[in-house]
C-alpha cells in the first residue's frame, strides 16, 4: 500500500473523529474502570445480573443499524457480547455519537442487562464513550487472516479476528502456570540462570554470538540451562526447575524455532526412571486440567495422554520399525550396509551413533504417535554427552526421549556425575566437533569435582507441547511473536 492509499484509508476515520468531537460529548478518556464486567461473566451470571446496570468495554466488531435502534457486538478478553442502542433511551446526540463509531473502535458502554426475544444476553446502552480510535480496518470477521506469515507478523490482528488463536494462547498460558504449580507442590524451587553466557553448553547446537564490549569478550545466548541448573544441585538445592527461553542459531521448520521455551527440571537422589514417572504424571495431569480430557486430536489422530505411557528401548524400536538389530550389528560399516539394504537415508561418513540416530529419525519417530518413552541410548548417540552409563551395559546410557504425535517432546538423563568420565567425553566431543568455539566448560567440571548427588533431569519443549494440545500444524502458531525475516512493506494491509 503506497502513501496515497494509506492516507485515503485514514482520512474518513479521522473525519468521523472530528465530527464526533463536535457533538460535545466525552471521548478518549485516560481511564475507564476499574469496575468492569466481562462478556463471559455477564452471560454466565445472567439470572443474577438481569435488570442491573453494568459497565463493559471492548472492541466494536459488528454493527447492525436499524434506524432508531441498532445492535452491535464488542469483543473483550473473555469473548463477545451483544449491545443494544436505542435512540429513545440514549437521546439524539448520544445516538448520533454511536453512529459515528467505526468497526475496530474500542468503546465503553453502561447499560442494563436483558435477553432478546431470540435468547441472546444483551446490554441495552444508556451511555457510550469512545475509548480508542481505530484508524485502520480490521480483517474480515468471517475469514480472518488467510496468510500465515501475516498472522505471525501482525499477531494483534490474528488475535482480534480469530477465537482459535486466542484459545491457543490461553492454553499455552495455562500449561505454563499449571506446570509451575505441579512442580512447586512437589518441592521444586524455580530459579533463573544466565541467558548471556561466556560458554554455551548443555546441548549440541550452534549458538548466537555477541560481543560484550565492557568486558572485551565474546558471549553467547544460551542453548540450554542444564549446566547451570546442575551447579545448583551441587550447591545443595535438591529440586530445581526453570522455564525460559533458549536460542539456537539454526534453521527453522515445522518443529524448530531459533527462539523457543524450555522447561528443565532436576531432582537429586533420582534417576531417569523417576524422571519418567514424574513427566508422565505431570503432563497427563496438566492435559486433563487444561482440556478437561486426556484425548487430544493432533494431525488427525487421537492421542491418549492417560498413563501408563509406552516404554521402548532404542534397540527394540529400531528392530520393530526398521527390522535391524543394533545389538547384533555393532560395526559402523555393517550398520551402514543394513541401512542401505532397507532403503533408508544415512550419510556415509556418519559415526555409528549418528547412523543409529538417522535410523531413529527416519524409521522410528514417525511411528511414535501415542506417548512413548524411547530409552537406553548408545553412549555415542548424539545428545548423550551428559548422560550416565548403565551399570550393566556401559555402552548404553540411562537416557530417554519422549515422543508424542511423532514429535520429540523431551530429553532426559540419569545425569553423569563422575567428573573424569564427563571430562573425557566433553574433550572428545569438543575435538570431534571441529567448531572454533566448542570449548570444554571447566567450571562445570570443577563443580562436579565437589560432588553432585545421583540426579535425574529432563528438558521438555513447551512450544511443541502446546502444538500438540492445540492441534497446531506449525510451531510458530504457538509463539506469540516468532522471529521472521524483516520486510520493507510493513504498511501492507493484510
């Protein structure tokens, strides 16, 4: 939209505001409240409120003019409410004031609660005031915003026009608050750890890098909170958790965003089996509280959150879905040949653990629709760096990943608390990565040398959880303001 078109759109609404001013009635007050009734509250309490005077406020969404009387709907944070404007009740001047309002304006109304002949709860206006002028038109009420990128870029318009979007973000807020409550009630302490870090760790990812000028040093946005949370376990806080943003300077996809929200929690004197039980209980309970059911529809499939959830070892999963027994095929070359035999994709230079990962990604993950804990990963499987070995199988780690709807939702370990094993594995990983900044976090190793009790820990992707609970197709649908490429045409109307 060029400058002339923008001005042509704005002029009529500015002119209406001038006409409204000329009527001499109040407009654009600095406050309106604080005693406001919400639309949903009036509808729920109609029998109690019928015939009483209430004050409401919201965005004007629809108007139906009928000469000396008109109906309109406003939208507030709880939903829509019908209003009735009658010239005889308002008076000529106030009714003309109402007629100068535009769709999108935010208005306040005082009036009496009644029910129309069609049974719709309504407020008959006795006073109306313009609270904020909308100079631009809203998206079509019935069709909303069709273009996904416009929905993400102008989330405020998406929320105005789509009850589905408003519901999704209410669910997101409820998920976070109920997870907090669940962990708080079980003695976990919520903490905050650094977002800007001198070294990045706790995961395998490319970080965002910045210059800290005051200290003349390179710093990183965190890719995980794990190493700092485990320092707190060393310090004597036996149950800790953090809900916060992590950042990874990598590509985007349906399941990946460069900025995402993680829950990480750690429990001393516990192992991955304890964490598995807690995760299952927490997520099934939260789902019931938020949705009122444990049956969730995602990607046109019904997912049952009711415990117990399936436990499946990596070996059994690959055997079931790829028909390869990784316990019998321990040689890298032999495994690569087996992968080629079944027609799966794998990079010829991948390590043995990476080959197993590629098998899991292509053959196993898409089949894990119902909640499933995938357990007992090989030590050289990517992401197992911080997981403790199984006592009976030192080539395996006590680790699980949680899959729901074919999507990885969480990663958990019996945490490695043996400093020398951790040092050797970190140094080897640093050497193999070939990354310029892949340094070993020696302060974390120093903390381990002071003694960390047996500990179980997990990270759960909250954006992906909300995807599943809301039936969203893309992770951006669960993030209010996802990062998008900058565009010059910021004034283009949706």
